[in-house]
C-alpha cells in the first residue's frame, strides 16, 4: 500500500510546471529540456508500473488512499471524498499511452519559440492532469482532473494556434464544459444515492462516497434513492437511471467525440499547434472513451445492456460520417481530424458489443489509435512547419524529395487504415468481431462498420497518391523548402512507428493487461 | 420597570461591539463637524487618522465577535423584548460582514482613493445597519435596519459627484424606494393575516397557514421584494449594472457582498418558519436571475458592468440553497456566501488594479496586460474560473454543495421542478464561462496596443490581491474547517 508511484506520475509534471513558471526568463532555453526530462522520467516510471503490474488480478493495483474531504451534511450523513488512485487493466494501457504520447509531445514542442515559459508550464500542467484523470478512481478526483485539463488546453490552443485559434479555443472550451456539467449532474446524483458500507457502519451514519469500487456495487445503493437500480424511479417520465446514462453518454460523447457532438474537434485540431494536436488526438479523446467504459457502462450496467444499441449506433454513424467527411477534406489536418472521429467510432462499437473481444478490442483500438493519430498529426506538422500550408492539392510527389518522411507516412497511413501487423488492423478486427459475436447487436451494424474500413482505405490511399506519388511539385515554388526529416522528427516518427509495429505484431502486450479486468467488467452485465 | 431596565442593560452589554460602531459613527461626525478650515495636509492626516480608527474599531469588533462566538450559545439570547435575537449564526454573519468591510477599507486605502471624512461616518452607519439586520426577527426592526442600510448606500453611491454617477444614484434611489414601499405593503398584509410582527415564532406560522395559499404567496413575495432588491435578484435587479458601472469600485465590492449576506440570513430565518410552499416562486426567481444575469453579461464591454450582471446571476445561485429547504441547503448557502466574499472582493480588486494600470474599465484596454504582467494574468484566470465555478477554486466547491443540497431535496420530495433548476443552473455555468473568460482572454491572447503606457502596481497591492487568491485556492483544498464551523451554527 505504501506506494507513491501514481502520485509521482501526477505531481512530477505539476511540480515541473511550477518550477518553469518561477524560473527567470534568462533560463528560457532550458524550459524545453525541463519538460523533456520530466516526460522521460514519467515514462520510465510508467514502464516500471507496467512491469510490476499483476496481470492475473482484476482489482485495482498500486492503490493510494488518503482521506481528503469529509463534509458533514447534517442528518443526511457525510460526504466523503478521498484522494484515491489505482490502476487496473482498463486504465493501465491508457497510462502507458499517456506516457508515450506526452514524451513525443514534449519533443515536438521543441519547435515552439513563442513564449516558451508559459507554453512549457501549461504543457506540464496538462500532462499532470491527464495522468491524474486516468489514475483517479474516486469520481470527484476524476472529475477534478477532467475539468482541469480544459484550462491548459484552452490556453495552448488559444495562444499558440494558427489563424482562427481564438474561435477554436473558446468552442472547445464551451463544448467540453457543457459535457462535463452533464457528468457533474450524474456525479452529484450518484454520490447521493450510494453509501460506503464499511465507513457507514463504522461511523454510524450514512457516508456518501465517490469511490469507483463502491459505485459499481448495486448493494451499496441507499433504499429510495433516485438512482437505485431496482426501484424504478422516474424523472420526467423517463427512468432515472436511463436519464443519468444519457447525460453521461452525451457528456463523454462530446469529449470522445462522437457524431453529433463532434463539431469542436476539426476546429480545435486544425488550429492547435502540432504538439497540442498530438496530445489532443493521442490522449484527450481517449479520456472520453475511458469515461464511457469506466463510468457510463461501469456504473449503469443494467441500462447500458438495455440501451447499448444507442452507443453502437453513435459509433457506427461516427465511423461512416467521419470517414465520408475525411474523404471530402482538402486540408490534410482536417482530414486527419475527421479520420480520428471515424476511428474512435470503433471504440464505441467494440464497447457496445459487450463481448470479451469487443471490449478488449476497444481498449486496444484506443491504444493503437493514440499512437497512430499522434503520428498522423506529426506528419501534418512536418509539412506545415516547412511551408505553412496544409492543403493536400498543394503538394505532389513528395516521396522523391523526402524518402524518410514518406516511409513514416506510409506506416502512419497504413496503420490507420488497418493493414495487418499495424495497430489499426487489430483494433478494427476485434471490435468488429465483437460486434458480430454480440447477442445484442444485429449483424448489419458491424457490416456498416466494415464499410468504414473501406472508406478509410480510400481516403488514406487517395491522399497518399495525391501527395506523395508522381513528379515532385509544391505550390508557389516551395520545392526548395521540402527537406527531409531532421533528427528530432526522425526520433519522434520512427519511435512511434516502432511502437506501432511492436503493438501490431504483439497485441498481447495490451490484451494481457486488459484481459482479466475486462472479464470482471463484463461480469457486471 | 426595574426588570425592564435590567433587561435593557443586559441586552446592551451583549451588543457592546455593535454599539461601539454607533459611538465611532458619532465620533467621526463630531470630529468633522468641529474641525473646519483645515489645510489640505492636515485634512489628509485627519482622514488617515479616521481610517486607522475605523480599522482598529473594526478589528476590535471582529475580535469581540469572535470571542462571543467561541462561547457556545446553547440558548438564544432574545434581546430588547424579543426585537433582536443574538445567536451564533448572526455572529457568524457579522464576522463575514466585518471581514468584507475591513477588506473594502483596505482596498480604499491601498489604492489611494481620495475620500472625504463623511465617507467613513456613513460607512460605519451602513455596517451598523447590516449588523442589526443579521439579528432581526421582527418586521419592524427589519424595515428599520434595511432603511438604514439603503439610505447609507444611496449616499455612498453618489459620493464622488460625477454626472453618470448621479444618474445611477437617482436610479438606485428610485428603485430602492419603490421596493421598500412594496415591502412595507407586503409586511402590512402579513401583519394583518397573522397579527404578529415576529416572523420566526410559532404564532406566525400557525396564523399564516390559515390563509389562502395564493394570497400568502403574493404577500410574501411583496415582502421579500425589498430584500431581493438588496440581493439584486430578478425582478428587482435593473439598478445593478448602472450603479456598478458608475460607483467607485470599493463601494461596489462592498455592495456586492455585505448587504447580500445580511439579506440571505434574513431570508434563511424567514423561510425556516414559513408554513407555505413558496418553492415555485423561488424557482422562477432563481432561474430568471441566473439567465438574465448571464445572458446580459455576454454583451458587455465594460468590466464593471459585466461584473454587475454577474452578481445578478450569483444572487440566483445564492438562493438555490434556500430552495432546497433542508439543513444542508442552508449550510451550503452560508458556505457559498462565505466563499463568494473572497471571490467577489478579489474580482473587484483585480479590475481596480487593472484600471490603475490602464486607467480604464473597458475590456479593450486590457489587451496584452497579462503578457506584460504575468501575475495579473494568472490572478485573472484564477478569479474568473472561481466565478464560473471550476476547480481548483472554491467556487466549484460552493456550487457543488449547493447542487448536492438541491439534489437531496429533489430526492426526498420528488418535485421535478427542483431537478429543472439543478440542470438549468449548472448548464448556465457553461454560458457564463463565455464572458468571464473574456477578461483573461483579452489580457493574455490579444497583443498589447502599441504606445500604451502602463503604470506600476506596487508590492502592497499585489500582496493584498494574493491574500484573496490564497483563500480561493486554500478553501478548495481543505474546506472541512469552514464546513464544520458552519455546521456548528445554530439557528434561532
């Protein structure tokens, strides 16, 4: 129990952020190194965590629990909020992914020249809160980090973004804030409906808890509470639990994002600077997906089972709609943004299938897409850094001028469109397999999802053909600027490629971790 | 006769700190009256002396109150023939008001406002009126204290005698007088129905329930009209933006918290003994206040005016706990008020500091200020997200507690209306982010105008702001102390 590894993961970046903030500006060249070193240490810590993770146990491990706030609510009992961290098979892959992507992001941040101090301070703050969000297993703490990610993100997009950054930043902020308010409503309702059995007995009064472990247990619900699973309470003529579930899927659906709540994403991505896009696509979207699994499905399994087709439908619509939109884009970054929406749809489909394959596949897809989308945005960043232009039609035949770059692009594109041995394939394969095996979902849902794979092959290959094949040409005589990758870019793109290939060939690296926990998770349905 | 005299003596002794305010008020008035034809330097020295007197007396009162508070008030002391109730909750609110006035006086001092001596006298009287208001359970005393507060506020608002200032003053006066009249009418109706002036007694509740509900609702609504005016809640809000824009900032800061705290305590006392269902009207007032406040603030280009609309929205949030009509609702209201004290005072201090740098309250003038002065930029972010109610600030804890209370009330009563208010109120915070974030947005995102001269702020002023920021964060990190304190309060 005496384990501070998880706390270290959260507080090292936050401490780094404070250090950067208070260092005088004469150290401006060292800020990027501080954020790099912090990210490296964090990744090493995460790898230790990954190594020592017990793959046979479905419970939370490395649990840290400290009493934080005990608020007496008079005769209603006590509101108990804990500083409670832990990892299991569902969030461990996400923590690992965060470690990798945040390191890549901090390498990518080396190109930022404008107001470095503020940038790196915010970046480290964002890193800390992202990891905090994944490892918290107290709903209040989770929500805290979930909300807290917004502010640094808002500033990172709004200050360092391109032309319409301010519009994109405020749109991102308001959309996600609405989402988190919906989650907050459910959080209040849940904590008021659930009591902690041990503490309640010990203290002799009702202890309302936010502990994930207690919230999933139906026996802990207080009789006559609104969200009680067996007493069918109604809100506006809708079952209360269904109401809460819908609030949650809208809330996390905005973050994911799922069609029709996706419109902030293309704006935010297009305007954000490359490292921020990488973090946004690589990790932040996964926070939404993680919320779906852990909170929407984890706390409301009865409703989720009944209404899983809503989630599957949203997933399939996201897949097809995102892909069709990607097909129509002229801006490379926008195309990648829409492809992200499409690929996150598979996560929803896999989860909604409620089969072992599907949910494992969803987690794998989250991990794989995290790596691949980070690569894709780095690719877009490479082109943008050289020409300040991202339109697909402005480039042709880049393969002859930039062979190393083209190799990385090929890995990224094929990884995304689902070539076997690369991560996209396994994720899509397992989620669709789950969809077919599922007793709840009709087969045509999964067939429609397969259409999405075809479409994603179409837009990626078409883009590859338009931009990289043929005779070398770049618009407005910018051919001279198209040098091949420098050392920093090679490190980022090739290490991500290596990670992707390893994960693609050895999917058991993820499945071993998630398997037991997912099995336990599915027992609840 | 002798008994009555000894009762009065006993009562006066318990109210010594309050009476001290009266003495100081008279002393200041006397000093000003008898010291004519002073040269400027001596006048300023006199003002400084007055300032210090006020600060020390506030400090003394504060300390005395605290000592009072520490003794456990098991029984409520009904003073002056039950006209005044001294209980722990009123002492708590007096402490809040003392802190607010102290902070406002320091605000006046560190920002170097040139005020005349009468300011202090009137300010003293205003605080005194608020103190009486926290203890009153009698319609007559309530009206008297409310008028004392109102008249002092009218004068303070027009203190610097500028043109738009007097326009705002007239508006304030007219609206105030009208709502006082409405309140008086409501009180007379209630007195006619119940035959008692004491509004917390059993008698009041019993007689009230014998009347038709809708008549009682109308009478109560009219009665709280005067209180809602002080709270700047809809439909008695329309004076707020004009007055806030035209009045010196420290006075606005004071008006945005101290009278509201006192009024909320009166409402808490009233609603805890109200025997009719008043929730529907409350729900409408709350939703209207939050919506009108937030939506009107969206279009503002003047920071003070924007904060004026924001206080209308916050008045709605303050009432949410009363709508919940359970003990935790009351506690969370008190918690919200206490924390809002720090947030709102900080917000007004912030815009005043920024105005000191740029000599303007317009949003446009804030361009690039955060880039030039990182501390102000950071402070703006913290204060504004505290006003929205986002973690890691105490604004979040306050809203969380309020809506937890509302949920609990919904769970036990099953009234859908409460859930509507809950969802409505929370979604409104997403609208409010749009205008609150404008201040840090202009400060940090926009490039500074070329050739603008910034004035330095100075260490003491920054330090003063830092104290508020500390409380905004600290109370989020460990709210337990304050919550336990509030829980131990006993209502008469």
